[in-house]
C-alpha cells in the first residue's frame, strides 16, 4: 500500500449550537486508498466530510492536503484542491442534460462546446467503466444514473479525492456492485476515496481501511483485513449504556394493528417498503430500528394514510369493541371518520405535526378543530388543553399566544406529543421523538409513552439510539432497506445483534412474525 | 388577397411590440424572477425614447436621424433598465414579494410615463402635437428596393428596422440561453438556485443582470409602440399596459422559449386583428374575437400543466426569492 | 433545501438571517420610517418638477381629499371600494393562492349587476332588484374565481398566470357587453343605466349617496375578519397556506379548501363589482375595475391579511391618489402624478418589509441591527 498521505485532518472540532458534532477528530487518508467512514446516525460522519468539501468550516483544527496546510472556505476552494464530494441529495438541475450539469458554472468556453464535453465524458467513462449518456436529461435518469453523473461531474472537475456520502443507500445490489467496480478502478488510478456508510458487508467488501466515529469522537481506524463485521459493530455502537428507563411488563397484550404485505413505492417507482408484516399489540411498545432512510418514515405515514400503499397491502386496525377496520388506501379524513384514535408524532415537527407560525392554542386544535357544531371553531377547549400541556409537561413558553416556531426544539416536541396524547389514542406512533432533546425532556417523553402503554394503547416508537430502544421497548422490529429484517425481544437481545440486523439484510429471510 | 396581406402586416406590427416585451420577460423569468412590471418597463422605455427624440429634435438646429435613433434607443433601454433595477433591488436584495413588486412597478411606470407624456403633449401644444417627425420617420424607414418587391416585399419588408431587431433579439436570446455557458448558468439559477450556488455561480449577479437586461429589451417594445406604431405621439389611453400584459401572456404561450415567441407574437397579432377582416361581425362580437389571444394562452397554460412535459414548465424557482441560509 | 453554508474565514461585509418575529410596535415603526422616506423622496421629485414647497403641496393634497363634504364622501366611496376588493383577496392570499384576478372578478360581477339593471329594471321592485343584483354579482364573481382554483387543485396549473389571463378574458367580455348595451348608439359606452327610474341604484341612506356602500363593505370587512380568525374554514385556510403537508396530516381536504376559498374570494370581488355599478358609476365599462384589482393586491399583501389594517392602507392609497390629482390640477401637472407617487411609496413600504423579516449584521460588529 502506498503510504503518502493525501489528507490529514488534525483535531477538528465543529459544534452546532450546543451540540458537538465533531470533537477533536484526527483522520488521515492515504493516496490510492478506499477509506470507509463508519458510524451510527448522528455520529458526525457527514459533518466531518462537509468540512473537506467546503460546506462547513471547522471551529478549530487543521487540515493538510498533500502536506500543506489549507483553508477550505467554500465549495469552490475544495474543487481547486481537487476534493469532490457526492452528497446524499444530488445537486443536479433536473431539466438540464448530463453534459450541461457537468460543466455548470465552469465557464470554460463562451459557447458551450458540447462535442468537447461529450468526448471528455466518454474518456472518463472509458477510463473507469462508467456509462453516462451526456445528452440524457437528468429527470429521465434513475437514481443510480444520477449518482454516476455526480461522480463523473466531480472527476471532470479534476478531483483526486472523492467523498461519497452513503452512495449505496439508494442503489440495488447490482448497481452497488457496478459502483464498487468503478471505485476500484479509480483507486488503481491513484485517487483517494472516502465512502460514508452504515453497511458492514460493504465496508468489508470495498474498503482498505475503516475509520469509526461515535457521537462525534473518532474511535479508531483499522485495516479492513484485520477486522470483521462483529468487531466493527462493537466499535460503532459501543458498550451498552444503562439508562434506567422504566419498563413494565405488558399486561394482557391484544393485537391492535395487523400489517400485512405493506408495500410503498416513491414517486420514482422505487420500493421504499417491501412486504412488511408485523403486529402491534395494545399495552406494549414496539420499537422500530434501522439506519436512516430504511423505510421508517414511509411505514408510519402509510399507516396514518399519508402515503399511497400498493394494493396488495393490508393495514388492519382492531378496536376494543366492534369490527376490525381496514386502513390501507385510506386518507387521513377517512381514518378520522372511522373513529380510529390514531396519534402520530411525525419526524418533521414543524413541517407536518405543527404549524410554526400559529400559537399553542391554535396548534392544539389541529386535530380537533372540526369538533363542535356551527361554522366557528371552539377555542376554549384547545386553550384549556394548551394550558394543561404547558403545566403538565413543563413547556417553557412566554405564553399561550407565542408562535410555536419560536419555542426551543424540546418544547416544540412537548407541545406536539402533548396534543397527540390528549386524544386518548388507541395507537400512538412516534418518529424520533427525542431527537435533539436534552436528557430530562427525553425522560419525560419516555414516561409519557409508558403511560400510554399502561393505558392499553399500542405504541410504535421509531428511534435511532439503540440504548433507548433496548431499554424502552418490549419488542424491536429492525428495518433494513425497506424490509423487516427481524423482530426481536428487546429484553433479551443485545446492542450488537440489533446493530448487525440494521446493517446486514439476512439472506433469503422470510418475514415471519415473532410472538412477544 | 390584399386583405390577407394587410392582416399579416397588422399582425406583424402588433406582434413586434409584444415580442420585445416577451423576449425581455423570458430572460428575466429564466432567472426565476416573475416580473409583472413588464407593462411598467414598456411604458418607461416608450416615454424615455419619445422624450429623447423630442428634446434632441427640439434643441438641435440640424438634427441627424442616425444620432437621434441611437439616442432614443439608448434612452429607452437605459430607463427601462432602471425600472428593472428597482424591481431587482427590491426582490433580489430585499426579497420583497415578486408579484406585488411587479404590479407596483407597473403602476409606477405607467404613472411616470403618462405624467411626462402629458407634459410633453402640453409642451408641444396639445395631444398629438408632439413633433418628432424625423426620428419617427427614421424608425419607420423601409428599404425601398425590398419593400417594393410586390407581395413578398409587402409582407416581409414593409416595416421599420425594429420589427427585424425584435426577431434578431429573440434569436440572440435563444442562442445565449441555449448555447452559451452564461445561458446555461442562468437557466440553472432559475431552475435550482441552490445547486447553481453550489456550482460556484453567483445567483444574485445573474438574477440582477437577467432582470435588468430583460427590462431593457421589454422597454424597446414601448419604444416601438410610440415611435413606429403610433408614429411618434403619446396618448394616455393605457394601450401600452394592455400590450404589456399580452407580452406576459405570450411568455406563457411560448412556454419560455424565445423562438416560439416570434410566431406566437404574430399569431397573437393576427388573432387580435382577425375581427377586422371577417365580414358581417357586429361590434360586440368583434370584442369576443379579441379575447382569442388570452383564451389561447389559457389553453396553453392548462395543456402545459396537463402534459407535464418538463421542458415546457415554468422555471422551477419562478417567483421565489433565494436565500442561501434558508433550510 | 440546501444545507446551511457557513464560511467563517471570509465573513462577508453584511450578513443577514431570518428573524423569527418582531414586536408589533417595531414592525409598525419600520413601516412608518419607510413611509417617511418615501414622502421625502416624493417631496424632492415634486420640488424638482414644480419648484414648489413640498409641504404646501402635501397640504394641498390634504385639501383635495378632504376639502369639501362632497370630496370627503367621494374619498370614502373610493376607500371602501378598494377595501372591498382587498377584503375579497384576503382569504386567497392567506392560503398563499396568488389571486391576481380580482380585476376580472370585479368586472364579471359588474356585468351581472348591469345585466340585472337592464333586463329586470322594469319588472322588479327596486329593493328586490338590488337583492337580485347582489346575488347575481356574487355568483358571477364566485364562478370566475373558482375556475382557476379548479385547475390549480386538479392539475396544479400556475394560479398567478391563470388568474392574470382571466382578467383579460373578463375585460373583453365587458367590451362585448358594452357594445351590446351601447346607449346612445355610436357612443361606445353603456351610458348611465336607468337614468330616469334609478332602478337598481343604491338609494341614499341618511341623506348620503354612498352610505350603503360603506355599510356593505363594513359588514364584509368585519365578517371576513371573523371568518378568517374564528371560523373552522378560516383555520383550514391558515393551515393550507402554511403547509399542505400539515393540512393533509390534520385530515384537511386541501383541494376542497382551495376551491371553496377561491369561490369566496371571487364572490366578494364580484360584490365589489356590484357596488361599483349600483353604488357609484351606474354604468359598466372596461374601466369599472380601473386597475383597483391590482392595487388591492398590494393592499391585501401589505396588510398581512388583516382586514382592519386594510382600512388604513386603502385610506392611505386613496388619499395619495386624490391628493395627487388635486396637486396635478392646481399646479398644472396631469393626474398620473398620483400613480407615480403611489408607486414610490409602495416601493418603500415593500422595501421596509425586509427589515422586518431579516436581521442584518455587519462584519466585525457583534450587534445585530434592529434587534
């Protein structure tokens, strides 16, 4: 292996407000090397790489490129230093062709020399084994084509150091193989490549070296040949931390929600969820684990009637009394009319769960404004509710007439959870309920969820912190690439097992149900 | 036959006014700025050109046509550009709402133009008394050898030079937008300013330039109207405003393509004057005929929404101010 | 959309960031400063045009607007007209639906009113006729407003451009009826309708011609305020305007709300057309709306959908128009000076919005301007 160092990052620290995203991280990248940057959600991988790409600027620390100290103040400077980053969200203009996207902003010639670009693209493609049609419009491209285009764009601009942020998250296994092939070719050509990923088998397959981040700290790096998936999982998730979250044994669990064969396609026609089967029981908390973008959002939204599900899907709701109700294919309006008390704390608090510009009272009535006779909305009850929520959940706010946008993240979440719980739900779904909250508020939220569980509601808790999932939930369903990889008993499983299930889809697994 | 020729001539003359307006507006909209101030900048261009000619002819002993032409063109372009600059400053730098700012510009432009137009009329001794005969004549000069070529000459060569300038500008803008690096960057700014920004393109600079130059081009529409269409006079009857809105309609009709706006402009002109050539129409049904350009535009608008063809859609960020730190 | 960019090493001279909110008194203060600056700029322009003391000119404007009892009433008539349209636009704008089509909605309302006066003027008693005119205009305006909403809800057709085009269809429609109802023949105007019988004219109330105009618009203003602030519909409009995602989450039928709200918006603009015909001009022409449909957009936008604030802004704009016309006639300028002054003042008020929505920080200084 060549030992000359392409990039050296020394003591890089970056904070966002109170949160320390990177804490004195030191990292070296060699020439002609594929380095895998591994870590859980929120471990600071993308932030670290964004500082190389000129998107963020470090609070402290130094960066050396080929031994020279550099200041990367903008994406343009990063280009000039031959660093190119392929973001998870592609930065492409849809109505332009591949070639036009490649030369965007370069102003090489006054009149666009399409012929020259075509040839240059062809040359790059031949060298590394890509296939890009320079005249194809981006909106006609598949995700994998768009990604290829991003890589070619970066190479055209002369990048020697490529950073790929979770490139395989959106690819099929075949496409992933093709990408890896290209990556190997680029390595042969002397380029340094950093790949950010959660998927262990891919790390093992493609990388020369692995660097692991956890909660903003650099845990260490190891040559890939000297490690294995289990060891890496341990580095990534760390030792289990005891959180002392209360957890009662489910009393008389009855099926509340039976989901069968749930399949959801996105607008590009890609399956975000495939044949998901599970049952949520009243009186228990079902955790949902998975790396981000594994279909958690789609799962909850499909149940809430906000996602179009394929016709094969079945979402049956079994109320306390009366007949079971089919929710698949229903709009939120229909679900409401059926009288299903379904509470949903979505991930996007201010973009979906609440209206940022409205005050607490008005946000309280979002679910109930239709109640009561007459054309005018009753604001007395929502006001009382707002008062109750503020008092009981200790929401810090100047007053009830403050727009919720002006509250801090934790208080926004309390308002949202408070409202949803107030509807006495039979089914409560929450997505990343404690993201960005301090410890105390988090415990408050756990407590509220536990109360709902004791009331007999079925609680679905989508989480990202494995320690919390392990201690709060009764069972954990692990999603991997839109499939249910397994459903495990939270009391007996280990952090490593869940971490492994999140990143490694079982081969030929059947989506069977495990009884609680 | 003569009727057909005269319809075509009327259509082309009428179309030229709105073609200038539309080509300028396409340039602005391609940068993501929906400038509803087109009628305003056309007003500004018209009055500036007229005033320049008026004062040049009035204050010079031996006015030279070519000097007068250059003066009027420059005045029209610059003053209309100033209108665009006001709009740009408010919407790009101060991020004021584009629709409201555009409408205000239309009110303002109309006010300024008619105020000075009225004053010019008074200085000249009454409505229709403004005498810029020489300059207006220069605008309406045709090439005798060509315009005398029978039918072909009548249809193709019987107009002042600005009718051809409009077509040339349409082709030029089309070429810049589609073939040059600058045009590519501009289209990216209008479609996806965040991506353009990330690619190192100065979004602000492109928006300012496109909007201001676009306003200047639109201003030529007003100039053509005053100097050629109504032969160097000024009337405060609000026709420029009507034409300005028709130019906005033409942008939609042409689905933001300058070349398509050329025949679109003539089609609008023909539709607008069609009633004149259909015998037996009552005055009231003539008015229904004048509705045609707008109805056709509505039809195109609906078709574009229905067909969802990406090339025909408005620039994606049209009407939205760009703020880098907005998440 | 884009990730937050932070470039710390080369901080630009001026940095701005979005504000979360600003106390009401400050936002009013900023607007007043904008207004004051605008008046100064106008004063400079007036001085350079007329060489007169601008203060005297402003005094003349005031006299022109409020000088005589009759002038006061004409001013009030024009204020309520503009206010009525702005009130109509309020729900659409609150829903973030760009209804640029008030001009057209007013005209079709006016056509409906005029048609009733012409065809039913002899057969219906005066009171019944006015009621029929009222509803006729309301329905006509409502339909005109719903058409673009249907296309928006169903196929997502751009409503700004659609409503804009609908204006011109309505203008031609008006021309059609003007030609059809022409009186006397060859005048190309409809003339004053029912001049002798005054059928369909607003009767004087309390001895004033325009009392009914004021009453109708006052009722609409209060009703719209209540509708937007306290009704279930108003709540839905606010949620849809803020975020369609949240609206769907809250089980609101977004398409229905769009169509219903535009029907309401168009209907009130239609009523404005009815008032213009029955309560002011007693005729119909393409200038019945007279650009007020556009001016009202600016009023509604600046008032941030609060119908009571609209009263003040309508009054300001009408005052400027009247006053400018007055100085124009006194100082031998033409009427269009009012449009120019209105334009300048609106530019400044629009510009001042920036300082309400954004914070500005200069390089070096830690202090945030206007904080």
